[in-house]
C-alpha cells in the first residue's frame, strides 16, 4: 500500500505543476484501481478524459473502473472507444483484453488485443495462456484466424505454439463436456447418508460476510440455491449458477444460446463436494456478480431429531439486491453513515434508517429455512 501512496504523491506533485498532465491522471487512476478505490480511480480517468477523450489508455482505465462500479453498459462503450484506437497505444492491450475476456465476456474482442499483448511479451507463458483461453472461448473463427496469421507474420514459432495449445485446450474442453455427465450421481448420496457442513462466504466482502449451514448430502443443488438465497436474504430475482470444477450447473429454464449448463436438479451436494474436492462457487446476479465461495468444512452422521437443512452461524448482514455489487454496497453504507453525504437520503430510503450492516440473527436465518425443511428437496430415487 505504501508504494501506491508514494506513487500517488508523485503524481500529485506533477499535477500541482500541471493540472492538465494526462499521464499523471492516468497513473493516479491505476494506483487507486490497484487499491480497489474505484470511485477515486474513475474520477482520475474522467479528468484524463477531459484532456484527451480519444486516448486508448484513458478509455481503458474508464472501462475498467466503470465495470468495477457495476456500470456495465458505460464500461462497454468506453472499451469500444479504446478498442478502436488501441493500435496507437499497444501498452493498454493487456488490460483491455482482460476486461473483454474475463468481465465483459466478449472473447472474440479479446483475441486481437491479447495477440498484441503476446507480441509485446513473447516469453511469458501467462500471456500465451490468456490468448489461448480467448481463442478457445471465441466463436469467431475468422477473427481467430486473422489473429494467428498476424502473429505468424511477426513470430512464426510463437504462432505455432499458440495454435498447438489452442488445439489441446479445445480437445480438453470437448473431453470435459463428454465427462460432465459424470458429475450427476457420482457420490450416490442416500437419504440416510451423512450431512455436510458448508461455509458460504461472499467474495471481497470486508469485513467478511458468511453463513454456515448443515445440509443433507442428497439435497439437490436447486434447493441448495434456495438455502443460500434464504440465509443470505437475497431476493431471488436474478439468474444464478454453480461453478464446480469448471462445469456450470444451474436452472435450465434460463439457459441461453450454447451455454453448456447442467441441470441443478440432477446434481446433489454430495456430487458437488466430490467433484470439486470440497470447494465450489455460487454466482448470483450476473450484473452485480455476487460470488459466493462454498467450502465443505466437514461431514458427519445425521443427528436424531434434527430436520435439515439448518443454519448454525454467520456474520454480518448481506448487501441488498441491485446495489451495484460490492463497491456499490460500500458506497451506500458510507452514505448511510454520513448525514452530510449527498447520497444519505437515498441510502436511508434504500436500506432504512435502522439498518445495521454488522447485524446477523442466526435464529432468524434458520427460521427462513422452514419451508425448505418441509419440501421434497431431494432427488427422486428410481423405483
């Protein structure tokens, strides 16, 4: 952190001498980004944009900051501006390519950017693997061919390495698709089998936000979804998916396009635990992108007189739906605690004046599971 603070001080010195110093605004924005202070980062990039709105570096910084703040559409527009001029500044190809690949989920756009990035870093296995990932995820064969041809023109050996790795990755993906059926029923969970103690933690929440639940091994993931929604107090108005060892498991009703989605009704907690070696993810609301890490802490025999699932612990209140992700939640909480904030009234309307972010009631969380305890939530057994 001190290194970033020192760098920020240097950039501020430059700006004191010249408030129109575009590079200093960009550098400060990148420092704030590394510190996860995205509002401050955005402010820096906006000032740089007022100086040079066509700069690919400026627009890349804007795109990244806007995405981190939950403003996806604006992020995509800034990324498009950067993309159109990245040839003028190849140094931003890496960050822009990563944004398209990992955040905006537009791998075809990432391919030419990560090709430029690899040309600039030809000895980096990490950069090569990122391009291979983009190529295998892209459905634009023509763009892939163009990128490989351009790479071959510059470095034939590197192009061959990418081509070989992409073929290998594609065959691995095909094999994974063939094996995905092995996720279903691999644990052969029984109605009288052990129960699983799970810790469900919200990614990037600081201080931590988590819940601990005990669920039957034969509980289907469609009902584990309901368990998570209930104990975290989500509204359930958005799409979700479980990510288990590279496989996506969810509600087939909402599967779109060529998304290879395994039906969550067919997979049990025991299946997920075995396939993932006890660690998998649950993503809720693909806009706010609430990532939950699920860890199997232990398994043990069912206790007489206990009806599962049960909630046994947790910490802190969950954010509200549609608040803009974790950074949006932080911004609302800061405004709620500051009566002088311009956003205070809006935050009070959103959360309520008595909202306590530190509150968690384990009894209330457990009571929220009553309806699931009474539901036929296991996978039907063949007769």
